C-alpha cells in the first residue's frame, strides 16, 4: 500500500471513546500488542502506545471517558493528549449498541480538532441483537469518515487503518486548511456562535472558549472572553448559558443517533431498564447483591478445597522424592532441611493454599463485572459509603481484596478522588485476603479442632507454616 509512504514519519493516531466500547481490542488488532482487553477493574487508566509496521502507524489507546469536561485522572489524561495536538488523527470509537453516548464525546473532541475518524465498533454484536447503524448516513451527517468494525473478529480493521492514513495524508497535504464547516460542529444560537467565532478569529481555541463559558469562574482571567461573556449574559443568566452549551451537543447526539440507528435498539434499552429496576431497587438490591457475593464466596471456598488437596498431595510426593534424592547424593542434613523443609515446603504451601481460591474467585468476579453487576453494586452502596467519606467504588476493591489485597489496592485506581483513593488504599489492607485468612482462621481454631479445613488449612498446619 503506497499511502503509508506519503508521510515522512509514522502517522500518529489516538483511540478515544467511552469505556468498554472495544478500544483496546481495536488497539491490539492494529498493533499486535497483547494489552489487557476487557472491562476488569482499573483497566486502561493511562494511555498505552503501539506501532503497526504494516501501516507505518503509531497508535495510542487513551483512557475511556464519557466527557472531556470532567476531572477524573482518566478523563484528564485523554483530554490533555488530545489538546496537545500530538496525534495526526483522533479515532473516536463508538459502540454500535449505544451510538448516542459516543456522539456526545465526539462533539466535544470536534471542538478541539477536526482531524477525526469515526469507528463504529461491535457491529457484529449490534447485528446479533437486531440493531442496525447506517454508517453512510452517519458519515454524511457528520461530514467525517466513518468505518464499521468488529475488532474481536478483525472485521473492518484494514479499512480503518487505510482511512486513518488517508485522513492524515489529507491534513498533511493541506496544513493551512481552516476548520471546515461541518455538521459535526455543534451549532448554538446565532449570538453565541458569533461570539465564539469572533474569539476564534482573535486566536483563542474553540474548546477553551466554550469551557470558560461553561465554567464561568474562569471567564475574568481573559478580558476579551470576559467581554463576550458579558454580552451573552445580557439576554440570559450565566446558568442558562452554561446549560445551553452543555445540553446542545447532547440533543444533537440524541437526534443523530435516532436518525442513523434502527432495529431493536429500543427493546434492548427497555430490557436494560427492567434489569436496572430490579438490581437497583431500594428493597431488592442489597439482598440480591449479598446473595450473589455469598454464592461467589461459597463456590470459592468449597471448590478450592479439592484442588488444594490434590496440589498438597502432589507436592508431598515431590518433596519426599527431592529429600530422598538429596540424601542419596550425600547432601548434609542442614542443607536438605533448609532447601526442602524450608524453601520448597514454604513455596508448595503457598501455591496449594492460595492458587486454587484465586483461580476460582477472580474469574467469577470478572464474570460478574462483564454482566454489569459490579457497577450496580457500587451504585447501590455509594450512599452508605459516602457517610464514611468514601465512594461506592471502594466496595469493589474491598471485594477484590478478599481474593488478593495486592489486586485490591491496585484496583483503587478506579476511584476518581485522590483523597478517597488514598483512604481506600489504606483501609483495603484490613481485608482478610487469601494469604491472611488461613492464619487468622487458624488462630481462632482451638488446638483440639486441628482437623478444621479451609483452603487446606490442615495441610498448612502440618507444614508448621501456620501456628
């Protein structure tokens, strides 16, 4: 393909989009990197980079975000990268099942740059559910190139890469080209548009102008913007102006999504709402949540005993064989005891005690997240946790801490507030993780009850590791 040689350097593109729209899957298909693809806790909280030799393309996977005007670390990272102009092209990835939500972000990005390519991902999932997205009409309405993809099945990825290269080449060939008039630009009332265009002519960035109008406290910093703001607020209150600037892209996205989407999208939404009405019900939510967590813990505890016993038996045989073999070759007793009864026994005990519960707990926990249960749990518990000056997301990190506290602590990155994140990190250490639980349980067990077994505690006690 000759287009890859039209630019003297690799084309730099960035993937932007809402969480869980398949950005990381698109990233992996293009670059071949084995980045974590899924929606587990803490995924893609910082940008990742990769390179495609086939297309001479450097690609950045930005954190998932719903808006560029909020202040979580993920959204700030995405916004700062886009504003920096480091990318030749911004690829906005939309979920074919929920185009409207992605279009809201697209309008925000288009306030910053017109070097945009739209990728409608999960098109196969949408077709399976009876949802159809007219990408041709979407492209006409936006005035931007639109590509339909299914990253999981490598459908449309080559077309997407070719479109990125072509878009970057067009902008490279016309570096002085002004921002085109396009339906992708949100249109405000005439007086608001006039003031925005006037300030743009003075050299101010469109995104910064609108952002200052919305966050009115930043207006007085610049006299020209303050003067425009004063003229606009003669006809409307500051709150009305802010609401107008925020809601206009939302209304445009809602209208456009209705035009280009057809099929069972409405039924799909109704099903989700019915599920939410049960899982977030004032009276049913907590019992359902407790029942689900109890089921996960029961499966973990009960199911882990069998593989733990098998591993312990296997390690017993290996330990005896190694101990005998070392004796046969004349190894001193103190070395045998140190290596076999010390190092190997400790290693074998940790593996047999910790590995089976973790191998059961985390897949079940991830499955619950894939079904959307964890987000609803965080929502249900947010009110109770807020009374302790933390947020409901900490309930997820605490639950993960029951499997492994290291994972629970690293998962605290999903908490937006730095203060709440620090509290979560500190308090998560008090969770009885799989490494501590056997010791805690054994300390609570009388000497006469040493046959009590949780996570193969009987085997751990025989090894004299837990006392």
